[in-house]
C-alpha cells in the first residue's frame, strides 16, 4: 500500500493545488475512516478482506472570504476615485502653466484698470468683484477666460462676492462687500462720526482710533476682523447721522447699509477673539446701527455677544490691572456701559432676559466730563451718557421685578407695590434730567434733525415707554394728576394719569420726526406705539374726557406713519411688525370714535 500512496511534488504549483486521497477503495466506498498500517488498513483487517488503494488526485477549490462582494465594490470605488484624482491633478497642472504664460499680461491689465483703488487697499480690494465688474465686460472673450482662471487660482478659500446694494439679514444671507473709499473721504466720515454719535456716547477713543486709522487704513481688509469691523462701523454711523441731517436720505442710507454689511461679514471671527476690546466695540456699534431696523432680534444677538466678550475681559468688574493707563481704563468702562444700556433697552423692548445682571458687576461709572446740550441752544444741559445709564438701570429693574418669570409668580398686590416704588425712582430720574423740550420750537416739522435733537428725542420716548411699562401694574388710584384752573385744556377737577399726559407729549414728537428717515423712525416706533395704544385705550375707557377729541387728532399722524411703513413693498423698511401695529391701532381707533360718538349722542338726548 505504501508504494501506491505516492508523494506529490510540493514545489509543483499544480500539485500544490491538489488533494491526494489516502483512503483505500473499501473505506472510501463505505465512507469510513481509513487507518493505514503495513500493506493494509485496520478496517480491512477486521473484515478480513484484501486492501487495495487507488490514488486519486482532486483539485482543491479555494473558499471566498466573507464579505467579498463589499470588498470588491470598495476596490472598484477606490479605483474610480484614483482616476478622478489623476485627472484633476492633470487639469491643475495645465491651468498653472497657462497662468504662468499669461501672468505678465493679466498683471498689467489689472494695474491699469484698477489704478488708485488697488494702491489704497493692497490687502484685497484690488481683486474683488466690486472693482473688477466695472471693466471686465469691455474685454474680449479670451481675456475674460484668463481673468477667470486667475481668479480661481488666486482668490482665498472664502470667495469675496461683490456688493449687491441692499441689506440682507436673513439666516442664509451671504457676505457682500462694499469697497472702502479713498483715505481723504474716509477721514471726513470718521470726523463726522466723532462729532455725532461718539460725541455723546464715546464708543471709541478719538486719539487712539485716529492713530490706528493713519497706520492701518491703507491695508484694511477682512483679514484683520476687529479693525475691519470698527472702521466700517464708524463710517456707517457717519452716513446714518448724515441722513438724519438731510432730507435726501436714500443715498446715505444705501452707503450705511453697505458698510454695515462689510462689518457683519466678520461677526463670526469677532465672536471668538479673546481679550480684544475692538471686537467688543465693533459688536456694540453694529447693535447700535441695527436698532434702526424693523426687527430688533439681530441687535439683541449682537449685544448679547458683546456682553459675553466684555465679561470674558473683565469689563464688568472694577479694574485692578496696574499695567493699564487711566485713559485705557476709562475707555473700557465706557464701552461696557454702552453695551449695558443697549442690553437693557432691547431686553425691555423684546420682553427677553438681559445678558448682564446688576448683582454680578461692580464696575465704576464713567467720568462725568462728557458733552451735553447747553441752554444757549434753547434746550437743556444734559449729560447724555450718565443720564442714559441711569435710565437703563431703571429699565433693568422694571423687567426683572415686573416682567420676568419670577415676577409673573408674584401676586397682583405685590406687583402694585413694586410698581409704585419704580414709579417713584423714575420720577426722581426725570426730575434730574430736564428733557421736556417739545414745547420749544426747536426745528420745523418734518425738517432736518440736529444730532442733539436726535439723542434727546430718543431718550424722551425711551422714558415714556418705561413709564408705560410701569403704569400697567399701578393701582388705578395711583399716578393721577389733577388739573385745575382755566388755563389747562382739561376741565377743572378732572383727574388724569401721568402716563397718559406723558404719552400725549410723546405723540407730539411725531411732528418733528422726518418720515423719510426710516432708521430714526424704527428706533422711535415701539415706544410711540405703546403711547398711541395707551391714548386710544384711555379714550375708550373715558370717552367723556375733554381731551378725547384732541387725543384722536394727536394719534392721527402716527397712524399715517404706520400706514406708510406697512404699505412699502420690496424695501428693507418693510416689516410685518408695522402691519401688526397698524391693525391694532386701527381697531382701537374705530372703537374710540364709536365711544366718543356714543357719548355725543347721549349728551344731545340729555
């Protein structure tokens, strides 16, 4: 049997894939185990039969590994990706060679066409679509192709689109850049900003800002987000206050929207800058500008971000850093307090919690050395900054004690007591800040507003709005003023709420608000809406009052303003909020007229 087994050649590739059957014919036929011994096997010995072995070679079939189909698919995809990558690398090499051959030609054309604007802004404006779109249409098709190739190879990872001419604040709005002006024009805008807004609310230190302006303006680009946002905010504020001083507001507002879009394009970078006071200043400045828009949500988000950055820098705490100069410490205080009163104003306007709690701050007030308005101008002497901070503190207490979640759980009587205390505090503030200027003939109705008048106007209506928010929780017998004597327009002995009287005065301010300046209008709209609804509700409740007809006539200009805002389609001034306000006021106006007419009929029958 041993002779019949044979030994396969292990080095033969064919023999290596074969299986040699080593069972005898009998065991293989019975399919039992064959244990060979000398010239026979154990099974054949038991059965006493002859043992015969026939060698049979069987080809071995290799088993496929588990998941071989998925492996094959992955291998095919890898091969396909490798082919695409090789093709892309070949195309890139071809484009680079074309760009090198035509580089000198394109550089000469760019320098000729862009000219001075490229020299003023070597950091990036020479290659933006805003400058190139004005001349590329005049070139032939071959040159356009070369410029497109050059753009694709030279532009940064984030493309820089051109300025579209509008302000988009939607969730999917893209960055849209407006080219910066030449240095002389920009210097005029910076000067205007420091003479208007920054004069009363010093968001920037003038000496420090002017030094940075002369050093960095020629290289201003989004690559330096803090400076880029600050310079655009300053120029936007300048255009905004220029619009308030002229009756032709459209060009100034368009430029303001452009520079605001420039600043908004780097908001994400500003939010992650650590220990950067310019980042806080830029966010606060954008929030100030966006107050003059229909939706206060964008301003609320920017203010909250600015407060968080300020807290990370410790601006809400008393300064203990001995390395800072006194002027630097004062500027940090000013920036924080501007963010503070913006946070309080937007919180009360939107009914949302504020970002900075009064119990978690101990920063000192700014120095009382800022500009006010002298009596020589026919107005009053007011330190706008400190007065605005005092009003903001009261606004925060109004929301916290009357409109917060904790306040909603308090009984009505307790809210009434708190409202009386807040009313007394607000009255004390009002007595120290003489802002009753509406009786004087400051400007002609619908005329251009001075910077001082704009600030005083905003503070006046903000005070009235705060008073109305408190009045809603005052007991009915409180806060009444009795008018006596024949000189008053109210009949002797008639009692009237102080809130109604102040609302009537605030509604007269509509006559000096330029209807065309929509940013100014939107800043005053919500407080005036509260005053208008209060007057109309008071007419419905007390139609017999001698002031009913007068109040209806006073509210009429504001209703006309709401009708204009609600009816302008396709513009950035369009807002569903204006439509809602207009509908509410129209309903109240109809009810008020019906109540007055009903009283008149009853008097006739009597």
